[in-house]
C-alpha cells in the first residue's frame, strides 16, 4: 500500500506533452532558419527545465540552457513565449558548424526527462561564382574526357552532361561535386557545344558551363586569278571564295560592307554555287569598301576573309589646237627674230676681233724676242 501511494505521488513523464516538435529544415549559408518548435502542454511551466541539444555532423553533442542561448549565443535565439510553454529556437547566419540535429530536452522537478523528436538542419552552400567549371582532354586511346566540377566547399549537387542541348544525357550523377564522362568524337562534333548543368537543393538558379572539345574553324581564301578587286569607274570587280571545313561547309555568305548579299540583285551577281561574286557599275563610293566572304559549318563555327575595293579614274589627254597667227603677231615675231639675229652677229664679230688682237700681240712679242 505504501509503495502504491509513493507511485501516485511521483509525477509521471506523461505530464510533459509536446504540442509541436522540431522538424527537418534546410537553409542557405548565412541565412536564418525556420523555427525549431518546442511547444509544451504542461500544468506548470515553471516546474520544468528546458535545454536544447545540438549534435553536429561529426557527432559532437552540445547542450545549451536557455540562459546560455540568451546570453552567449548571438546566432541562437529563443523566439517563443516561455511563459506560455513555447521554447522554440531559431538559428541566424547559419554556418557549417550549425548543421546537424536539434532536439528539445525537458527536465521536470522530479528528475524525469522528456525528449522531443529530432530535427535535422542542413546548411546549403551554393556553388561559388564561376562554377561549375567545364574542361575537356584528349586521352591516349583517342577518346575525349569531359570533366565538370563545383568548388569543394559547395554542397553536393546533381550533375548532368548534354550535347547540343539535347535531352539525351551523356553522363549524370547525384550528390557529387565532380562528374567525368568519356566520349568518342567525330567530324560531326566539330564546333559542337557540350553542356554540364547542375541542380539540387543548394542551387536556386540555372547554373551550367559549356565546353567545345573539338574546335577546328573552316579555312577561307580568295582564289588567285579569279579575284580582281581593282577597277575603273564604271567597271566591275570579281571575287572567288574557296572554303573547306569539317564535316563540311554548310553556309557561305557574302557581305558588301555591313550589307549581306544573299542573292543576285541589281549590280551584284552570284555564281558558281554562290562562291563567286561580281559587282558591276563601280562608282567612287565603292572605293575602299570591304567585301567579306564568310564560311560556316553545321555547328555554326565560322571563318571570314575580307578584301577592300580599289576604284580609280581613267585619265585622258586631249590634243591642244594651235590658233593661226595674225599679221600683227607675225610682224612682231619677225622683229624679235631680226633683233635676236643682229645681237648674235655683233657678239660673233666681237669674238673674232678679240681673237685677232690676241694673235697680233703674240707675234709682236715673238719678233722682239728674236731681235734681242
């Protein structure tokens, strides 16, 4: 009988009833969590001692009293009204150290302890700026390896490789930070974009990277002998564009300046499967104009080449007509000729006199020398 009375006097643990308990939660690093609920239904909340237990991801368990949370834990806060039995917790500025399990522990005065359910906090770390990163490498066996990674501190994500945006996956994996896949390339893959997309709880927007493991631009050249870019005004110029690419040239386009030449029209004439362009009726406005030939392959990879037009004027010389000389002009001309002839005669006579005097004096000196 005494034992039965003692059992009746000792409150049972059923006096503590959890109306709301913690549930699993996810939060981005640096953000604030939802409430971890701990709401009690009890006759007297002053007769209970409530603590929060946190077990981190490596299993280290820490117990925090309400006073500790209030006074020393800046990022932990009791957000409920404790006087009404609400001891709910909220974590702000969440970090990796906050990840783990939260549990509410209630101890009654008689020493009986009641534990709530456990709520797991997952702290999400989105990929850093610049991630994911794509790369490709050629293996010794001739195959190509595609590699896609996110930074090491990011939460694990789902990775998926696709080609040309097609839904067919080349390789995929979940809850990883790196994914490699091996493929065999052929000419049809030249210039083709391969994309690695990431998804998961830590990814809040479309994130992807692209890589082009085979990039061999087509080659383009103007053929000598069939290309003439100099012409006179009113003449014409011709340009012959040769191109080659893998797997093949799918499009050949011409541009006059910024204007595309898509078909024969006006003074622009395309021929030889659009590989030759002739421009006629050249004017001064055509001088120094760029003419471009652009070749592309099915993937869109393209190469272009440009020549500048040289347009010149043809200079002609007109014969000069001599008008007949009038009688007055003829008389004046005769007078000038007479004066010129008279002057020349005087000069000639003067020169003869000087020469004669020179020889006369020379003979006199010779005679005097002989007599002496």
